[in-house]
C-alpha cells in the first residue's frame, strides 16, 4: 500500500483506554510521521473530514497525507508503524490472523463504552456522566 506521511490519527481523548494508547504513541512518534487529533477537542471540526462524529467514534480512523483513509484494524496497524515502535504491529499485518483480529477488533469497539470506569491518564474520569462521548476505536 502506498502511503505518504504523516498519518493523521483521529482518536477519542475522552476515553481512558484510547488516551493511554495515544500517550504511548506520542512518546515514540514525531510530527513528521504521526499527527494526533482528539475528536473531542474544543477546536476539532468533523465537517472538513467528511465524516460525522458518530462515524469517527465507531472505529479508529486515520488519514495519510495523500488523503487515503484507513479505518479499524488497518488504522491500528498504521498508527503503530507511524510511531516506529519496532515489530509490535507486525501481527496485525499477518494474513492468517487478520480475520480473527478483525472480529476481535469489532468486539472491542462494541465493548469500549463500558471501559469508561477506568481512570483517565490525565488524572480524571472524563467519561463519567458523558456516556455519549465515551467511545474508543
């Protein structure tokens, strides 16, 4: 697949699990390869993306500099590659595992709202009382 860096990852910063992963990615990535956009940030506008906020919350979305979108498991694979964390993302690309990993990813997306009880890495539970915002890719 042809890609052009940087990859822009749209994530849900109101969810504890997503925020933890993004904090990890942020430690390893550079702005030249990975741009992190919180879809619940005050300055985020989904309209230029051509997607609704509900679509962005339904699963992980990322876009390369050449406007090619990747979603779900593919967005997970490319975010790890963009962060340069070595061989960690390799199993996400293994063809024999892809069907199983795709099913597990969809199950995770459905269960994700129930993770709002986890403590947020910023020291608060941002999802508490805002269940409509508590979604992770």
